[in-house]
């Protein structure tokens, strides 16, 4: 995840002083990394309930990550 340029994803934001500047879902304090970690072991319905994010927000982030993973490495920047 560190190699993705999250600034290009419309569903997330990073604000200095908000969750230590971590990438979070826009308008929340929910770190993107927390969703990825929890999706490894929990069904999406449980993650949505526990983190109070929408399916659309999570889908946007997953789609962005998948699309970025398909991009040539030279187009990715540390985020």
C-alpha cells in the first residue's frame, strides 16, 4: 500500500494533525490501512459495521488499489 499515490483517490484524504496524517476515508478518522488489515480476516459486512464506512467508500478504495497495482511501476509514487 505504501507505493500507491493515495492523493489520486477521491475517497480518501490526509490532513496533518488528523490521525497523524494517515490516509483516512474522506470525512472520517478511519485509516485506509485499518480496512485493508481487517478485510484479511473479516467479511466486508463486519468491516463496514465496525468502522462505519460505506460499501461505496470501501469499493472505491479497493478499485483504486487494484487499478494502481496494474499500473507500470514507474507511474507509482510513494504516498
